[in-house]
């Protein structure tokens, strides 16, 4: 990776007010919210980029971002990832390459620190797609009239109990099942739990849902306002938990016109809604960057019944170690990756065998395939991947699984 000049590094305490001003200009975030977020995520969360000596204002902070390590789950296993948020460049300095330089600096740092992936929500695409990010998954805003969510009494064999919202650990224990059974969810740190349970800084009320065997999920709701009910967080691990949540939300029908919540495309409340009226109010894509190709592929889980070998011929303009041919071998739900030598013309060589299943794609397209957001047929159809029928069919099996999503926004 190319080294960044101009002073990339940890944000210094004396630069905090300048960073808060950049974030205010970038996202309209007030100083108190910025300070609260930095406290929650920890003092090491912010990075800064200073102007270089050629500028006339050398050393001045021109860009900043927040970055933190976390696990992101794919195929039932945690993959070391790096969350990125609040990427902001001084409005007087935009379009001069600082945003790109800042991102390069923090991707390089994250990779050196062991992250296999990086994930972010983009406000704009070009700066990130050029850096090798691909579409990784979605985050849906669903809403419905409360009466559309339930048409009967709550299940007699279940219970709903108010929980202590200040202690996220029992909720994290429940949520772990969700992490292992879907794709794309991130392991929350204190900051992300606070964002989830206290959207806009206001605490939500948390209720645990369960049956005779114990808790089977939870639901966190913000007190209703303006005839709307916002579900701050949701984890429903059984059909009974879904039915309990449905009747819990339908109980607000005299108070609110709509209930909103975040979820994925296969949302349980949507799948079991007995009446029309559920709609998608928004769908945000999040982007994924594969920082360390072998580590990313070997860390995630795969369908246990699938085995085989696939050669990935990958191009990565930013991280040369990710460029070239890699043999991906799958067995028993785990993968091993071996880098293949290059040919005499320095072109990557797929191992010399003519019967190999080979896929050629960019590191950004591999991110979409890896997460399960887009299958190889769809990627090939739009020209983001090249490969024969056998290779495409095999890749479809390797990367099959639940559609990746996440409710967390950062
Ligand atoms: C988006 C942003 C970080 C880009 O930083 P930057 O220093 O202007 O970007 P660069 O100069 O490195 O340019 C990289 C690419 O970003 C895009 N870009 C440049 N200025 C931009 C702007 N003002 N708004 C949106 N995108 C812009 C262009 O595609 C550019 O490529 P080009 O030079 O070939 O046209 C910056 O505009 C910003 O702080 N915006 C407000 C906050 C924001 O939206 N942050 C992103 C959150 S994910």
C-alpha cells in the first residue's frame, strides 16, 4: 500500500475541537453528540489528517474519521473487521485528495492491525469504490400500522417482561444467536450498544420475550411520539418471540399510526405480518472492503455440506498482496487459501491446470460475493465477474447463505 504523506495518525487532544467542527460541517452533528460518541467508543477512535508542507498551512487538521475494531459475522463465524464512520474533510479543502488520503491511511493501519475487512455506510460512492469497497449488504427501515402486525391475542405460552436497559450483557447473549445464524451483523462494543438502545441519545425501554425455557428475544422501544413508535432494537429468536413482539407492538394501535424498525430483507415481523400495510421506508447499502484476502476468506464460515476448489483471479489496485491468483479450497465449512505463483510474463497463473474453475474479479466485486450480497450470476451479468459455468455454479454454492444485513448505522 502507498504510504500517506501529510500527517495521518491518531487525533491529538488539542485537535478535538477542530475535528468536532469538521464533523459538524460534514454531518450536522452537534458538539455534545460528537463528544458523547468519542467517550463511548474510547479515546483511540478518532484519526486525523494534517495538511502537508506544500500547502502553506502545514500541520493543520484537514480531515478526520472514526475507526474501531470489531468482529463482523459471516457464515456463522466472526471475521476481524474495522468500522469506519464520520469521514469528514474541511469544506474549504474538498476535492484535493484529502478524503482519499485519509481513507488510505486508515485502511493501511487497519490491515496492519489484523483487520481482514473494513465496513462503512457511504454518503457518496466514488471515493470509496475507487478505494476497493464493494456493496456488502443492506439495512432496511421497515414500518407498518401496528394493527397490521397482529390479528390475535398474544401466545398463551409466552411472556413479555421489562428488562434493565442499562445492562446490555443479557441482550448481547441473546443477540449472539442472531450473529451466528445470519450474515453481516457486527459484534457491538459499548458505543454501538448505546447507539442501538439510545437512538438520538434518548434511552429506550427494553422488554425480554420468552417462554417456559427462558428468554427467546428482546425488543427495545422509544416512548411513542407524534403518533409514531420507533423500535430501537429487536432480536427475535423463535416463532413464539415473533408472535409476542407482534402482539406487543399491536398493543400500541390506539396510540400510534405507524411502528418503525430496522431489519433485513427477510425480516421476521414482515414475513409473519397477517395484514397489508408493511412497507420499506428506506434501504441503505453498506460497503465492504476486503483488506486481507486470505485472512478474510479463511476466517468466515461456509455451508458445511459444500466442498471443492475455486481459483480466484483478483485485481486490487491499492493492496498488491490481494492481487493475483488464489486457490480457495472448501471442506467441512472451512476454507484454506493458497496464493498461486505468477507466470513468466508476471501475469497471474491459475496453477497450470486446465480443468480449474477460475473466477476473475476486482477486490470490490469479491466483497459483494464474499458477503453473499450478490451472487456470481448477478455479478457476471453486469460484467463485474468473469468465469465459466462450473466456476460460477461452484461460487454460488460456496457463498450461499442468508442475505447480509445489519441494523446498526454508524
Ligand atoms: C466525501 C468527502 C469525504 C470526500 O473528501 P475529498 O477530500 O473531497 O475527496 P477527494 O478529493 O479525495 O476525492 C475523491 C473523490 O470523492 C468525490 N468527491 C470530491 N469532492 C466531493 C464532494 N464535495 N462531495 C462528494 N464527493 C466528492 C469525487 O468523486 C472525487 O473523485 P474525483 O477527484 O475524481 O472527482 C468530503 O467531500 C466530505 O467531507 N463530505 C462531507 C461528509 C461526507 O459526506 N462524508 C462521507 C461519509 S461516508
